C-alpha cells in the first residue's frame, strides 16, 4: 500500500541522506512531498550540490496529509528548527505515533520539538550530548528503531540499514 511521506528539507542538506532513501521509497511505490518555506523554490545539497525543487510550502500542508516523515541530515535540520512551523509539524508526527525517519543531524528537529524523552535513538556523534540532554537514550549503532515509530541512523554509511528499517515500518 502506497504511503505519503513528508520530507522536511532546505539548503545545505546532506545529499545522499535525501536522494538514496527517496529513491528507495519511490521504488517501493510511496509518494514523497518535499516541504520547505515556499513551493517551487530550488534548494541545493551541501556535498554534491544536488538541486531539489520544493513541492509544497509549510503553510500549505498539514501533518494529517501524510503517513510518515523523513528528516535528512546536513545543516538543513538545524536551519529548519529555527522556524516554529517546522518544529510543530515534526512534533505532531511524534505525538500521533506516525513513522519518523531521521538520519545524521535530522534528530535536531526532534530535539527542538521536545519529542525524544525516553526514546531510543542514534544520530551524528556531534549531537550525542544534545540527544541525551533532550532525554533520549543514545545508541552508537547503524540504525535504531524505537517503538515501531522512530528510525534513526548516524551517517551516510548507515543509509542501507536506515532504508531497510524505514521500509519495514512503511509496510
């Protein structure tokens, strides 16, 4: 069954942390909507300069429109968490127990949403203390699945495991 996946993304995202899961999700029949401040804008990845055209502005969508949320890493999550609209959008997925997939620095949006207390998670090593301070239980593993809802990974090297576990939750 096809699922609708929201992707929160802005400039300076880690290219492969978007492109590889997006490709796998689309190949599995799921639909992705890339969300930023304004529809039609073009954003650029930080490593390979991948360009993505935004599908929807944050004010034009609701978490209720989607079955799951993907938060790629890079600098993108740190930029987005300065905007309460993206934080609130993220928090709703966690509160509603919908699948959330966060890789590398992606969990920064979950930290700001105050949605990690008591949760098992991983992420890039530089945010380990931030995750712990947010009340999460940090694990240095390629992929962590918490409550059959939250899938997290550390770096682009972990993408195959991240995709595998994310696809399991989308079934």
